[in-house]
C-alpha cells in the first residue's frame, strides 16, 4: 500500500536543496529506502511530502523505495525486525541488505538533508 504522505510536495524547490539532491542521485542504483509511516501521523504529513519530492528530483527509481504503512499502534511489516519505535523512520540499505543509515522523526533537519549528509559521509 502506498502512503499518501509520500506524494511529492509540488512546492518543494529542488534548487534550494541541490547538494542533497545530488547526494541522493549519486547512489540511485545502489541504495534502497525503506519508509515506515502512517498517513494519520502529523509528523509524517509534515516531513514526508518534501522527502518524496527529493527522491523524485534525484530520480530514485520506484523499485528502490519501499513504503510501509503502519497503524496507529505503530504496528506493521518489519516493525519488530527493524526496531521501529517512532515514525516516520527511513532506513537506507545497500543491495546486500546492510543498513547504511536511518532517519528517525526526531532529527532536527529534514529527512532529505539528513540522509544525504549521512550517505555522503558513510559512502565517501
């Protein structure tokens, strides 16, 4: 099931986040983004439309984006396996299934910016 909150924000300005978009774009063929969220969640509604726009701007293929819809008890596929406590949580893995980094809703910068910096640091 696709998350409505991942629909790209049409007013998001990719040019204002050029470095983040470039970092995401540089790894489009080697990383998978697993997103746990709920359309009912205010943090998800606030953070994910811009992240969806960043993934779109970076031309990340749909098959490299996995959206997991959790219920209001924060239960859903992979929640226990990945230790998901807060949403949104975005886990970035390589093709071998190794976790590169994760964004959890309490970070103080937008998901695209935070993940781009982490990805660049860890894969540089």
